[in-house]
C-alpha cells in the first residue's frame, strides 16, 4: 500500500486493538496510509487474515497480561495505543471483560512499551448510561483519563452498519419498521472510512489531546422515519411503515427479566432487549446536561459520506451490509 502522508504527520509505531472490525480495518488503513507502523493485536489467529495490507498482526490472549507482553509487545517500543475494540454483544460479562478489563491490561502493557498517547473509540451513548456495556466503557474512560498518559476519547454517533439492517427486508417488499411515530430519535451517522480517518488524524492534532470528542457524520440529523423514506425513494417505491409501540418493548423486557431470574439464558435476552429499547428511544447526539435534551447543532460533523450515500451503494450492490451484534432489526 502506498503512503500518501499528509503534511505535518510524524510516523509513529502504533499498537492497535480491534483492527479486524469494520471500523478497525478502516482505521488501520488510514494509519498505514499516513505512514505509521501498525501492529494489530488480534484475539484469534484466523482473524489475522482480515488485517489490511501494510499492517502486522500478532495473536494474543487479551485476558492474559503475560500474553500481551510476550506475544503482543515483544519487548518493543511503541508510541501510540489506538483501540477500536468493543464487546461483541454488550452483555455484562462480555462488556466488563472487553470494554473494561481487556483495555486496562492493554493500557498497562502499552505504558510499559513507552506509549505516551492513547486514542480510544468509545460511544456517544455513554452520556446517559443505563446499560452494562456503557458503565464498563465509562469505567475505562475514567482510568485512562487518570493514567497520566495523553488521551483522545472519541465518542461517535450511529454507524452505517447499525442502520442498514432493514435494506434487504425493504428490498423484498416489506415495510420499514420504526418505533413510535418514527421521530422519537435522531442521529448523525458516520461511515467507517470517515471515522477511521478522524481517529488516525488524532495522532497529530494537538487540539484533540486530552479531550473527550463527540463526532458525527456530515449533514443534518436524521430520524428513523427519514431513513425509511430515503430507502424507499432509492428503490423507487412509495413509503410503507410498520409502527412498533415502545410499550411492547417494555413488556418484552419485563417478561424476559422476570423469567431470567430462573433461566440465565433469558436473563441475557432481557439485557439484549434493554439494549434494543435504549437505541429505539434515545438519540445518538450530544446530550445537553442542563436541559436533558439531545442537541443536533452541538454534535460536530466530519467526513463526506452520508448514510443515504451508503444506502445507494447497498441498493446498487456496490457494498455489503456488515451488521453488528447490537443491531436492533
């Protein structure tokens, strides 16, 4: 991969977590393009094949500090730790093991390797924490801020992959599902490449040091109703919506939580239902703590690709929707 290094970028040795996910791969590509030497720590050896060209993959056990030192760092010096690592399900055990525990161990290993700056991909939803994974993320954010190292904590809004799960169902002639009237929430979705570029640029922008940075994609904030209308327009069809009452989610959560007291598998489903309800009722925008309201105007934007650009590429078959474990539909 060729290097097209922007002016003012100083090459660094980067220790990378979460480099196999869609956002992680985009971030690795951006780092490599800027001339950085990137070593990706992967949890499973087969995942090494997903690391972008120009970066190195090393298999480690993120639960074992000895493996991080022996198999990951290998006694070498690094300048920056970049993490796009996140729990896959958001369930409490997974969240505290990955969003907190794995990051704490990686922080200590990278500190021993000489790292002076940590760039962490967090989530904007931690502004209003009610779920296990949000508390786990916040706990690590606090430890990172108190570590004495320079830090950049990036809290992005909604991801394209999280909002693309209904493209196929609509293509097959089914209605677009929305909660309530379809205007309960809004977000400024950001694409993988735009977010990857933003994260990579944090290494060389002093204005982003020792800050918590919310970030969204370009354009105005959009509601689920607007997402559905745009998708139908791209398909050349009249909009059709199915409105799901939020009260139905409350009933599902309540039933699963009650049964989960006796059946652990249902307790896990209850937590997943809580996650779904949260995203169905809370906007992914900057929260004004004084008013308790979400503020689209206060939510910064970056990049060039909009969600509707992404939808158009999906409809044309130029992209494939990679859905995450937190997808509601």
